C-alpha cells in the first residue's frame, strides 16, 4: 500500500527530471543505430602498396586481381621496398606486396615463384587478416596460372577446406555485437541510475527526513529500484525491436528466456549499485566507484575479447563477474537458440551473485 | 502513559573516545514549547538524533511519547514529526504531492490525506499554490510548509532543528505563530535555535555546554538567576565557559 505512494513519488521525480526521460528513450535508439556499425572488428579496405620489380604481364594480372577484391585498395605502387616502407610510415599503406624481378620467367619455367608480403602489424589483428586475405588471393591466382600453363604442374591443394560457419553463417560482426550492446545498455541504466538517485537523496538531505519516519528502509530502497528495473526491461524491448527491424536479427531461442535472464541481471547489477551507494556520501564518489567497477566488468566479460584468450588469473576473476554470465547467456540464446536448461549454470551463478550483493547491501546499510 | 512527553535519565553518547553527550537528564511536559540551546558542537544535534530514534544512547534511559528510547525506536518514529535545518521536502514534487507522500508514510489513508490537505492549505493561505513545485516557492513559505508537513499526521511531539535559519524576521514571526498554534492543539514542541529572541518565546529553555545541560528553566527565571537583561546575556555567559572547540 505504502509502496504504491513511494513508487508514485519516484516515477513523478523521474518524469520531471529534465534529462532522464530523454536519455531513457534516446540512449537505446542511438546505441542500436550507431554501434553495430562502429563497434566492428571486421577488416576491410586494407591499403596495399605494390612494389613490382618484374613489370610483366603476369605481375600486372596479379595486381589487377588484388585490386578487384573488396578487401584491398591499391594505395599506390613504389619503385623500391624502401619507398614502400615510407608509405607505411606515413600511414598511407597497410601492407606491402613485393614482386621479385623474374616473377613471370620463374613461373613459366619452373612453375614456382615467390612474392613477399609485409603487413603493418601495429594492429596485430589487422596485419594478420591482411596477410591471410592476400595469401588467399595469391593461391587463387596461382591455381589460375597453373591451369593455363602447358607444363601443368602438380595440383596445389589436395584437400579442399570448405568451412561452414555455425550460428553466424556470414561471419557478420554485427550479429555478434548486438546482444552484447543490449548487455552494456542494461549495465549502464540499471547500475548507475538507481545508485545516483539514492546518493542524490543523501546529498540533498531528504533521506534523513525519510529516516526519521516509520517507513522501512528496505521498502524505501525497493521503491527506488523497481522503476529502474522496469526501465531496463523497457529498454531491452526497444532494443529487441530495433535489432529485428533494422538488422533482421531475431533471437534464435525463446524471448521468454531472454527476459528471464535480463530481469535477473538488472536485479543483480542494481544490487552492486546499492552497495556502492551505501559506501558513498557524494554523487561524485558514487559515480567514480561505479565507473571503476563497470569498466573492469565490461572488459573482463567476454563482450569484446574472448574470455578463453585471457591469462589464467584473469579468467579466474571473470568467474565472479555477473556480466560474463549474462553476455554468455544472451549470445547463446540469440545466436545458438540455446534453451533455458542449456544455460542453467549461468542462471544459478547469476542468482548467487544477486543474493550476495543483496546481503552485502543490507549489511553495509545497517552498519551506517 | 505519563503526562510527560519526554523524560530522559542520565543519557550519555560516546563516539569512540569522544563524549558528545555527558549524562544529561530532563523532562518535558505535554504541549510545552521547549527551547534547546547551545553553541555549535555542544551536543544539541546528537541529543535530538537520539530522541528521534536515529541513534541509540551509549548509556542511560529515556521515554519519548511513551516509548522506550532504547528498544522502541520504531514506535517513537510513528509518534513524532521532524523538521531538519537542511530543507528536506522534495523540491521536485508539488505542495500537495509532498503532503500526500508524508501523510501516506505515517499511515494516513488517501481520503483522510485529501481532506487534511485542503483544510491545512486553506488555513495557511496556501491553497492557491497547492500544485506549485516546492522548489518554486520562496524560502519562507518552504519553511512554513516543511513545518506543516512535520505536524501533518498530528504527532505527539515535533522536533525542529534550527527551523528559522536564513528566514527574514517577518516570516520568523509567522513561523512562531504556527508553533504556538501547534502547541495549543496539544503537540509538544522541541526546538533548537541560535536566535535568542526566539528563546524568549519558549515556555522553558535549556542551555547545553560541552555535552551537559548547564541551565534549565523558564526564560524569566534564567534571566533573574544570571542577573541578565536578556536571554542573549544568559547565553553569552554560559557559552563562554565552554572548553570545547566550537567548530567540532
């Protein structure tokens, strides 16, 4: 009964905030429209510099074949390897392909020739991708030559590898990042907003007024959390809709499971927010501490980089990270169509973390 | 229930090695306006927090509104009103919404809240402002509204912690008229203040120095006892005996 009055107060205050309602609408839309394109690890438009020491018909054909690929842009040709290195230093090129003098002669005579690929590997992923794409084109090229040459020569590949990419057949990075973006949104909305709300009342002194009234502390806090839980679920719904509309991405698994995990997660993460708000006396303090935890948890969740490729000690830390379980569950439901029972571990661990934060929040409040 | 609103026996409060309140005793009658004076750091706020059930005494005993200070703080909270020196209504709610919220917190029903709200706002001459956001009201009105909210649920005792800080003399005068009216209706008023003219308005006054109550009587008796012309003189004489740093 009293909860109804308290909720009414919170919702009015949120609605009258000059900033929050806009944020709640604009934030998910912005994130879903912009970030699937921006937060993208696909490597495209690699600038290639060719050092052609042969100037033959074959070297010309190789150059054309590479330029036709969507992955490479021909940034220029250089007379010497040193000149090409200069263009890498100026950031005009990402990779050098050096064709030896006698390239055509060797090919025609012995069916064997070499080229050198030197990718700029300051960004290791990009360098590795450049080298592997380029090797792929070179191997296609040599297959083509081999068929034309009268001498024939041995077939290059005896085993033809034909990968079938499961759950994301086109290797579209957007498909991978969209469920993770939803996780990030819920983290920010349901972690920061209730924390700042509670500490804000501490700063204004209104919480002292509430403390001298008979209202139960737990009821008062609950009235602060519920609106943000609902907000979180609303935002998730907006995101699900946008993902389907714009990217045609629909969860392969059940929506019910998505919501179940989302509800559990927002409860868990707002629990962390409560703990932080109990130890903070100013908004600045609360903001900084929340930032600290949120950044650590985001980077150690597997959202951006796979947990398996982290060092052992870091992997051990991720076991305590609620984000890890939520993002695992979201991706599994979205992409693989995993059902609830396949994710039962994630569910119970999240439940456990939620319980711990809850107990901690209550205890840290009573001490103060 | 006794006819005392508050009785306190030998209350002490220590924070670590620091004794903020040092074995004080006093009693307050029902319907009395009790002025609680003292320099900054004398221990006034600590006493008030204990009486409101916000913190427990280290030792001693006391009854507030008929409930034990040590064990029945939740019942105490139900029977008192409180207005802090920091303005603490919700600035982003309207006058009516604030009353509705605090009424509900003290267990009033929606219907009763609506009736009382209209009656109270009409008496205050505030009715036209019922849908105004509290932050848009002038400070004096905000203070009057905060007081009216504190007694909205007809508590036994209302605690006022420096209620007239930063308010102009005319509004202070009006504020004290509200206090008298509340006392007439049987509400006990416990008020701290730094304005000595306000001390003269109280039925009885106590002056705290270094965690102890050094003087407690009616303003006229105190003036006679200290052979002083005004409460201001009485206060100056007692406050000068303080050994504590006044910025604690």
